């Protein structure tokens, strides 16, 4: 146990990724094997993951659909064993039948990248089970999603489409308090779209739902690196996003590199604690020292302004 860890209640939930697929872009299908999958998930939990998101269908751009039975053959044995080991599990699926089987095994969350659009039976299942549900922004299946990446203002459009998705889920009987929203980075989004969604995360938060971010090892982070860099080289950029997303108030982070994410969240937490006034020495009645007032812009010297500690670093106006 690492001493002085950020208390889990004071940081975003860390969701460790376990893709039990032979063709995942981000981990090269390494956890398709049952024992490897279990070892990896156990390591992620020992490192600090709060729950493990198990998926059996690749959603990389261009990927073909996997029949639900095949998906279940991949994920259910792993989920059963993880839950037997006392690990909290979420199921990453667009199929209501897979979600239902995983619910019977005891998963605590259903993560549907289609937000309930791909399978009409999903919203009813979520309503009846009362489980937490991740509704990701989605416009179509991986095979043709690249052509669907057209927006007027990506943040406003994604926000509106998510708002309509929540309304449809409520009509199906889903408790809105159970809905977690995800902008769906990389799903019918260009790199520029992803960066805009990250930079303006707070606009999604104004919908009043918990927000989850899945930036981990995605292609837009590969663009920051040499062309032949392995996908794991994207972890430092992912961790930086995790800290910035925490500052933006996200509820959860879906990541491959749990150790790096936790380290980034430690920095974020201590950085914010560093803003607090120093504690008053015992036995003294002096008031605690005041924080220096931030230097505010004056009409005559607009260039002398400096951001207040809570200002977003990108300087964009937040709602
Ligand atoms: N991305 C992938 C798979 N599942 N679920 C949510 N909620 N958000 C995401 O961004 C997301 C997801 C694809 O990435 P992977 O192949 O690394 O799992």
C-alpha cells in the first residue's frame, strides 16, 4: 500500500480496461487468453483500479461486429472468475443479452458505447435492473463511423445528442441518476473533435450527469509520438489527460495504465491541496494566513492579468 494516497472518494473512479478480444488496437489482443486476462485484471486492481471493464468486441474504426454468443463466450468466464475473486466488474457491450448474462453474474455497471442505440432491448434491461449505465455518444457502428464525423460545433452537437439519448432512456424507464455520460472520444470524431471535447468538458457536465472519459491510448494521442511508437507509449499523454479531466470534474476515467493514472491523480490532488492555507500552529489563536489575492485584470492594463488558480488553463469561457 502506497502511503498518503489520494482517498478514492476524493478522486475520479479509475476503470481498468480488459479487452478479451484477439484484435484490440490498444493492447494487441494480449488478454484474449483466459489466464492472461485474469492475471492482468488482478494486477490492475492491485495497482489501484476501482473496477474492471471487460469487453469482448473490438470497436476500433473499421471493426466488424462480433456475434453476441461469441462475445459471451469470451467475456462471461472471465467475469465470473473476477467476481469470484471479489473484483468489481463492468461489462462493455452493446448487446442486451450479453449485458443480461453479465448482470446475472453480478457486474456493477453496464458500459454501452452505443448508449442503448445498437440494441433496442438495452434500455428496458437497464430500467428493470436499476444498474448504473454508461451512455456513450455514438453515431454508428465502427465499420462506417469515420464517415459520420461531421459536426457544426462538436461540443454543442455531442451535448445535444447525449441530452436526447438521456431523454429516450428516461422514457424507457431508466432512472436518470443512474446514467453516466461519455463523449465517445474517437467514435465518429477526428483528433480535432477529441481535443475540443476535452477542452470543453465542463459543457457536458452542465447536463447534470456523471461524466466518464475514455481517452486511453487512442489514435489521437499516437499523433503526438513518432509513427512507429507502440501504443503503450501513449500512456503518459493519457495520464496527463486524466489529471486535467479530474480538474474539470469528471466522475470516471477508463484507462489501460492504472499506475500512471493514479500517479497523475496524486499530483492533481496534492497540487490542489497546495492551494490551501497552511494549518494554524497548535496553541495559537492567530487567524490562518490569507492566500494572496489573485492579480485581476484592470481596464488600463489588460495584458498584466494572470489566471486565478481555478481558471481553466485553456482560457475558454465555461458555462
Ligand atoms: N472506448 C473503447 C471501448 N469502450 N467505453 C467507453 N465508455 N468509452 C470509451 O471511450 C470506450 C469504451 C475503445 O477503446 P479500447 O479498444 O482501448 O477499449
